[in-house]
C-alpha cells in the first residue's frame, strides 16, 4: 500500500506543478478529517527536509521543479561565499546577499544573475539549517565575561558562554563548544563540552583540527569498559568451526610504521597453470557486534583518520593494533577469499570462508621492493622470495586486465610530511609507490570485485562502492583547456566508457604539465561514495565493486563482513533480515560517505598547516615549481614535493596583469607576458603562517629571456 508521503511526492514530481493544500486534497482523493490532518502533517515534514517548497502564494511544489536552489554555503574570510552544488555549478553569493548565513549553513537561494563563462550569482532567501556543529576555539575571560575566539576565521559571530559550562577553563585553553542558541545577529551562546588542552601544549594544533572535524582521539569510558571482556588471544574453541589456513604460507605487506594490519595474502601456482590467490582479511565484525557501545562508536566515527604524526583510529588500540590486527606468529580470526585466476586475469572460481590464519611474517613495502625492483634479498625474507616473485607475476596480469577494460591510472603524486617527536615538520618528500604497493592494490581490487559480485548475483541488500560517470560538460571543459595549451586530443570521446578518459591521459603522459593535468582531470570526475544500489565504479572500470579489505579502519568494510556472515555463514536470508538491511543500509552508507569526506578534509587541513609550518623555516629561499592554478587574484605554484603557495597578483612586478578566463591565465597588459597552468617558474618564499595555513611566493626576476610563456602551438606525438 502506498503511504501518504509517496502519494504526495509522486503527484508533485509527475505533474511538476504547484498546488494549494485544498487542490492536493482533491487530487489525492482525501475525504476525511483524519486524512486531511495526515496530509498536512506530511507536507510540513517534507517542507522541513527541503523535499518540497512552500511558496509565498501558499502552494506546494517539488523542490527540484521550483526556481530555487539549496546547498551548503562556503563563506570566505573576505565575506562572500559559494553555495556548493552537487550536479551543477556552484553559486556565487556577495556578502550583502548572505542574509545572515554563516559558513556551513544549509540555505535556500534564488539565482539573480547568469553570465556566460562565470558562475551564477545568487541571493540567500532562507537559512534552512544552521551549521552549529563542533566549534573549536581559544577560551578568553574578556571584560568579565567568558568568551571563545573561534579557530575558524569564517565564523564571524561572537561566542559567549554560560558561566556554568566553563569547566574551570583558563585563558589559552583550546576548547570544544556546543552552540545553544543565537542571541542576536552577531552573537551566539555556547557551552564548553571538552577542554582539549592548552594552546602551548605539544600536538594541540593537530588535536584542535581533529575535534573541529567531529572526530575524537579519545574513546568514551563506556567503550573502554566494554572492550575489557574482549580477549587478547584467539581461543581454541573459536577456531573449531573455521577453515584452518594456519599451515599455509601467509604474510602481510604494509608500510614501515603500520600497526593496524587488516590484510594478509598467500599464493600458489595450480597444476592447470592458473594462480590461486588467497586474501585473508581480519574478522573485525566478530568482535564489533551490533547493539554494543563499541559498534555505535565505530559507526559514528566511520573511518580512521591518518594524520602527519598520529592516527585517530576507528577502533580502540586493543582491537586495531591487537586482537584484530594480523600480527605475525599468532592465531587470528579472518574472512578469507580464495580465488582461482587464469592467465588473462579473470577470476574463474572462488570461495569465501570464515577462517583462522597465522601470518608467517610482517613484511614492509620497502623491503619487498628491494627484491622485486632491485633483486636485493633482505635478511629474513629468503624463504618467501618465490612467493613474492609469483605475486609480482600475477599482479602484472591483473593490472593488464584492468587496463584493457578501461581502468583509469591517474598516477598522481602524494606528499609525505616527516615530523619529529614533537610533531614539528622537518621535511616534505614524495610518498614512494613501488611494485609492492601496486601489487597489494591490485590484489585488493580483485578481491573487492569478487566479494561484491558474489552477493550481487544473490540479489541481496549490500554495500557497494560506486563511482558515477563524469559529467560530459566537465570533461569537455578539460579538453578545451588542454587545447588552449596547444595540445590537440585525438579520438572520439565516449563519456560512458572510462577507456576514453584513459585515452586522453595517455596522450598527455609525456607532457611536462602531466601531473598538474591529471589533478585537473580528477576534479572533473564525480566523487566515489557508498550506497546500496550498484552503478559500478567508473574509475576502476569495474561493473560491481565494494570495500571488503579494510574493516579495521573503514566501517563500510565492517558492514560487508557482517553481511557475509549473515547471508553466507549463518545462512540467514529471511524476509525479516532482508527488510531490515534494506531500511538500514541507505542511512549507513550515506553516513559513511559523509564521514569519509570529513576525514579527508581533516587530513588535508592538517597537511596544509604542517606544510605552512615547514615553510616558515625557509623564508627567502628559492625553489623551482610549476603553476598549478590561476585565479583573478593570482596563481598557485606547486613545488616538486607537492607544497603549494600563492603568488598574489599584486606581487607580479613590471606590468599590470589581468585574468584571462578562457585560457585560465594571467596576461600582462603592456608586455603580453602570460602565466598559465603547467608553466615552470622560479619562486622565492615570501611568507608563511602555520596559524593561517598559507604560503606566499613571489616570482624570481628573470633575465630578458623571460619565464613567461611565449605563444606556440604544441602538437601531440
């Protein structure tokens, strides 16, 4: 039976018209007072959640068919903002049109101007939802009143506190504040929920950012007490009903400092010439049971957060580094996926088991790469060399298979910030990614595909990792930009096939701007998310994909394990169970996707701060870099180690430069010198601020053979 909510939405979306409540009553055939009351209640709820819009003429219309836009507002420190839209251009909002909105508010706006080549301009009509999430700041007793100075410079309101909530804070304490209410247009009332530490404490800079992004380095007392009953060792009784792989040659390969090890591997060459690849993943869901405080905490965190000098774990260390971690020479519970893979990289058969394993060795990428790349044998690795060589052979087959179906290899660089024991950055280098790293990536991808396919063809509720087809407009914008650099892309673009994107990147691979261009192409892609509906993974060219291989650090993987146990091991496919997961998974996947974005934002903010802190010790030094972005106010220059700084337009001497939007470049009005993305330049560090997370460069003066780009057409070979 169709409920009232579905009836209303179906009518409004099918007709795309606006109706008064009386018109809706008649169209829905409502004849009773009870029916009318239910309809009005549902209309109010739909209006509150911004699914429908209630017009000034007292009519209701499906929001997507109104003239209005909704989204979160990102307010700059200079007072203007952008409404962030998912599938259409962001909307620029002048400060005078913010209508009291602050950074992070969900707003309703109308478009007031559209100009060719520019972002649409809007005016905020209503604040639908205030962003009163966690606010971190410095406590200050000012003029007899307890106040907080927010870390977030975008938060322009004054924050005053209730005296009862100060928790004996003193000046200089960094605190987490809950906003209670708006007192007036410039002031909010808050209360301290946590004293994070003093601003002069070692590591408090990172800890403040952690709290600001709604994570916590500490677990609640309830969780700590609850996990006391979890054993430190696997008992004999727990192994009896499991597939026993303890006699198999199984080992792990991770980074030098990895302590939360959730995947182990094994390999054999079969008599028919095929490979048997075993991927054994920590059985975290066995310990993290639904209905417990531990489960609730893991769900809320959603993911571990990997920062410069620490990890904020999803699970307490007793699990993440202890009983769940696949440490060497101890029994561990796992879920094992054993795959037979042919010489073309196809999985021809597989089995999924509840298992018990015993890893023979904890290997590192560095030592594995010594053998696979240089033929150097590290002491203690001798007995595993044949297996490693066989794994390299299989990984090359799997990678070739992925590339043949259209897998997009963006091959982007990543910075690694090296910090001392006090968290101070002492170097910034490129993160190494050798054969060992790629081998593990290839093995995890084929395992995730195999597990996802197993449940998909059973037609049961599941968690998929999906990546949608990019918007053709964005890809065409990228191609047009590449053309403005003088590069001509050949071949027909078919946006539905990832091989088209790979074909574009292949044509640019030998260009000096390649690393910058891959980043721009990545921005044209949609974001990968979790959802219960499978639409495939565009970037991996995978028709069916999930995340199964990292349950210690990702909640969706934990849920995939739970579903495998439910459907396969416990053989529960009852209607009650299926209905439960159908209702629960949309909420779980949306929350997990949100927490993943929060973690990425947190990691980036810490990296930006630490890079700025590092460059504070290098003021006046000269570097070579490449222009990575151009705006109306200047250009960003990226150094080889991925540090990026701004050359402000006011610091470009000898000419007056204007922004050319068509070619994304700055052009001198007298000299016609042009600065554009991909151009190599020499810069000097002008200034840097850890507190503001900024780095400013100036262009080093060149000889008459100027560094500014000269117009020329470059053809692709």
